[in-house]
C-alpha cells in the first residue's frame, strides 16, 4: 500500500458537486493498493499514520500525533499512486489492484484507521470521479509505502 499523507487545516471531497466527506484539522490520506497488499499492511499503515508526530507542540516543534491533537482523517482511494512512468508518456496502472482486491482492503484500512484513531474516518467514493479540496498546513506532505516498512 502506498499513501500520500497531507497535514491539513481542512479538506473535502465532492462527487457530482455534492460534498460526501469533509474534515477540519487533521490528515488527508490518498491510498493506493497493489495486488500483493494485505490486511497486515493496512493495520501497520493505520498505526503509523495515526501516531506520526507531525503536528506542532506548544514550542512549534512537530512533536504531536493526530491522536494527540484529536485530528480528523479523510481517506481517498487513488489507484494512480501506482502509476508506472518509465516507458513512454502514458502512465501504466498495471500495478494497481483490481476492485475485487482493492475495495475490501481499502474498507479494512478505513476500519483500522477508525479503530486506532478512535474516530469516524471520512472517505471519498471508491471508483467515482472525485474533486478533492484541501488546505495543506505547513505544508507537510509525507509519502509512505508498506514495501519499505522493514
């Protein structure tokens, strides 16, 4: 699983001009899933995301986690995170998992995030054409891949 994590002051996702997910202070997480990914990856990643110390403490040092600041999460599925661009100019998405693999794992990932954070996680709509808006705070943007967890 590959994620792009952005610390935000606000974020939202729209489908057909309707807001279907929205948060204030917290993390906007784009999630890409490959065929080899499994529930262990979702569990490891959710713990890592919720405990990353990327929020400022009283001394303006990134020393607090999402849990420490009672932040929210907006998780958006994004198969394009696994784009291969080595050949030609048209990205290949062959590495991205098909819906029969990625939908259940994405749903498990969201459930893991909710369990670890203790809060409802806002989401987009899997497979839909979405418009994502956010205000990146910092800016702080972190890329993580479960292939690099060891």
